[in-house]
C-alpha cells in the first residue's frame, strides 16, 4: 500500500496497480485527516452532497466510491472508483472554482415559450439581448502582463463567443451599464468561492441565472498570468477568460476532452488572434443563442452623450465631428487590422468590418473604443496594433 497527497494537503492511502478495488482501499478504518481532503474536493465540485453533521463522515464515505467514479467518468479517466495517482493528479490540477455537476442551460427558444414573466426569466439560462456591455474593473496588483495586454485579451476572449453567434460585446467605462464585469481578487472576496493563491482554483464566473451576480467574472490575482507561453511558465489568461466567459453566457462545465469548458486548466488553447471554438463548444453556444447572420449590419450603441469634437484635416481646416460621413463616397485617413477586424478611419469617425461583414453601419467615434485620445486629435496618418503586446498605436500629423 502506498500513500499519496490529495487536495488540501491531506493524505489518502491507496493500493498500487493490481489492487484497484475500492473495497480493498477501504478495508482499513480511515481517519478524518486521511479522508477529509478527498471528501471536501468531491463535495466542493458537486460529486457528493454536503455531509450531515449528525451522522458524520461514515454516511458520506459510503458514497465516495460512486463519487470518485462519477468524477473519473466526467474527466475521461478510467472509471475505477479508486482515487489512484492519475485521479489525484487531476484533482490537484488548476481548475475553475465552479462545480462540475449542475443543470444544463436550456436553449433560448424554450424560454420564449414560457410566455409571461420573460423579462424576469431572461436570466434563467441566457442573455436575451444581443448587445452586451463589458468592463474590466480591476487588475492583478503584480503581473508580468501590462494592463493594455490584459484588456486586449478580454476583447479577444469575448470575440471567440461573438463570432459564431449574434452577440455583440462593447466595452464601457462605468459600472452602471456593464453586463459583464471582470475583476482580479485575492483569497476570500465575499462570493463563496475563495481563491487559494497560485495553482488550485484560477477563476469563476456567474451564470445569467444568478440574478444578483450575473455577469461577474472573477480571476485569482495571485496566479502567474501569461499568454503565448507554455503551461510551465504560468496560467494562460486568454484560455481562462474564454472559459469563464462561457459560464457568464450560460454554459456549464463539459466533459468533452477538447472543450474549452472542461473544468481543468491544461495549457493554452491557442493564440488569441487565431483561436476558434471547436465543434462541441460551437454547438453548445449556438444552441443557446443561434447562429450569426453574416448579412446583418448593426450600429455600435452609444455609451453616453459626448461633447462636440473637432478635428483638423490634412490642410489645417477645422471640421466638426459627425457620424454622417458617406463611407461609400469618401477617402479614408487610415485603415488598420486590429484584433482580427478591419478598421477604417476618417477624421474622428471609424467603421469596423469583421468576418461577419460591416459592424458599424453609420460610423462611430474613435473615442468610444479609445477613450484616452485627446478631444482635438490631429489628423490620423496610420493606426496599427503592436504585435508584442497588442497595444494600439495612433500616428498623427499635419
């Protein structure tokens, strides 16, 4: 018999290969310390109900073999009911804080058939409006990633879910209009899902069904967040963001090996510029929200009233900013490929063209996406996205 560590720092005895019987595993009388870690893990992630204080550990222990089997089945491991080394290693792997066992969300069509009270029920499983606002409210206090890089990765992660669906995501500056709010937290932060430092739980998000907390996306501020780095260098922020935004849109954990909604972090899913959902995740998200209409043209919604802005053209003449520029009968000051979309700039107006076609039909103010730009912006000569950190560079001149 060998002894191996389990989650929480406790220890559990198990037999070596050739003795994979749970009854043999339980032939000794386990102490509380030997079983607490395993039982706590299985309870935390939905494989066991909370233990009854009046009956104690024994009542729970009779169900542990079935819980371990269920965990192995969900994870795609050999279903033995024994907490062997492979099972324990997966239990120690970084993962999402949310439980694995839960009710699958219903398609939007099912909700529409429920009739009255839909506005109240809109958060039962999905968001019912197409335009969803997001805000990055806080950052990790110590990170090798710049704030601009983190913000860019949020954008890219949301784009993963937007491309196959009718959803449009827009960044906002204040909390009032934010449907999705991203925060980096330390340890206990008041939502029942405390973080545990580097490793362990890396993030969680709240389903649309959680009326009080819907759209909250929380990440462990103490993780070593990286991107475009191997898993040995840290936790890939883009991968975790894609996963947690899946929850925020209504998806539960998946047992599919190649699903981004698999609860365990197992390395980067791919480069943010090129990653696309696999068939399993694509089916899940389009079942909830439908497919994107590639012929659809939409306007970028206004975030708030803006002051009248002026700009100078290349000849030094002043112009008042307007959205009424005829995009089909004009020249452009700059054209740029930014975050996988093509942007056309004219004065202080811009138009976006994604893989689904024109996004901003009438043009929008550049300051809606880049609110730090000066009001009297000189004429643009060029705009580019820096490959190293995805910062957006504006080059101006007269």
